[in-house]
C-alpha cells in the first residue's frame, strides 16, 4: 500500500438546513440505497488503499451505525482496516475539533503508527467516482509536495467553493475560500495528496500557533513556500453543499448513465447491505423513471422520483419529482411534487405538498402532516 486515507466526515453543511438537523452531511441518503460516505470509502478501497480513517464529529450517531462493520467496503482485514475517530477528552485536550487541521492533529497517532509514504485526504460529502492511484502517479510525476484535485466549473457560480489560480505547469499561485469576486472558475474538490511525514510536520508547525484549518492555514498560507499543484478532474462530481445540490444529486441517479457509473461499471460503489424484501408494486401502482428502495410498498403513482427503503404509498397518491426517505408513509389521495421528505414522516389522507423546481419543499424527520 502506497497511501493511507483520511476522510473528513465531521462537518455540517449549513446549506442543507433541516436535513442535517439530526445527521452528519456524510450520512445523507443518496440514490435510494447509498449514503454520501459510501462514495469516498469505495474510492479508497477500489484504489487499493486498505487503511482508512474516518473522522466524525457533528451528529455522528447514524454515521457510526452505518460504519459499524468494515466488511462492506472490504476493510475487514488484519493489515489495514477502517478506523472511526471522534473527539474525546483527555488530560492534554478538552476541545472538540476546532477545524480540519485540528481534527487530523488530534488523531496524529494514526499517522505515526502508519508506514505508508503518502496520505490522501478527502471529504465525506461529495458524490463522485475516482481512482486515487492515478492521482498518486500524477503527484509523483509532477514533483509536487502537495497535490490538490480540482475541476473547472466554467460558467457556473463558484463563490461557494475554494477557487484556485494556476500557472502553465499547474502550480497553485492563488487560492481563495468562497471569494466574492472569483478570478477563475477552477475550484478545489477538497481532495489532497501529500507525504505522510510532510503532513505531520505541517500539523506540528501550525497547531501551536492556534491555526486549525487545513486549507487556510496550510494550503493557502504555504502556497508560495511549498510546491502545490493542481490535478484537474473532469468526471461526474456533486458537492452536497445545499438542499438544491442534494436534490439534484439524487435526481442525477434517475439518469441511467450516471446510475450505471456507480452500480454497473466496475469497480462498483459499495454500501452496507440491508436484509429486506424487494419493493412490492400492487395492482394500482404506476411508476415512471423512478428508483424504489427495498421493502417499499407502492400503491399509487411515482414519477421522476427517488424513494428509499420501506416507503409506503397509498392508493390514489401521486409523487412527482421528489425524494422520499426511509420509513415514510404517504396516505391515499396525497399529491406530492418537488419535495424532500425526510425519514419517518407521515402524510395524512388527501394532503398536498408542492414545492418549486428550484426550491423543493422540505419536511423534517418524524413529522406528521
């Protein structure tokens, strides 16, 4: 193994609002059967990285439950494995993680006990498929000390991202977090490659100065001192930084090409299996361009929608352009369009929930309407 992996899964996206009131962004359900954390985890194991640390913090109960067995991602092995780290109190430390650099530093023993040359750091809230082994090859060939994986969003609004400016050799000249007036359309994907010893050295240099953020206090601060280069990626990628982005990511899975990328093109994206029967479609069910999770019972119309596990829809109900999470119950005669309905929601007979295409209505977990 050339590298160990670190997945930063402790953050909370303010843009997701009520959807992350009771779960970490990395635990958000995707595509009727996945969680967001499945995508970087699968990328790690599919790239031959067999030792991975997942660092959690915010509302991590459901995330810990999902990661309770490492075997689903082939990390159940003697050499390597899956390590889940949370904040803890000790005689030397009484803080929660104060930033991404601090989160890694508080678990620096994971790096010290490793022998691999490189570290790949990524977030747990993006949907993509990537061969990190190719990134490692490019990192070695370029002579970079740190490689930042990036992409060109071209005509899209990039003000919510870290924006990079590079020279002809892809060396990072400028890096600005969430700029008011971006100079380029090239954004960081939050994926970094560097030597393990360099990472430890940098963490030990910045933390005593009360600098806790990996991007601001290492990438941006040392961009002129270290050789930091960009690696441009042009495959499918979604960041779950807003409710609309989350809605769009799930709707993407209704596109067969995107769905097949993760489920039918080897290596596959892996997830924790659930022992449930297949979905049941009764005589009154009508479906068109929909994903239906296992254990669901469909009696009404479902179009252009993603339903997760154990969803029940009543006769005469209509669901269009919506996301319905686990264990939701949609009663007979309901009409739902452009909505995100969280898990364990009950919608009573004849109710209507209609949002806008660019602003879906969101119903909190456990709500009875």
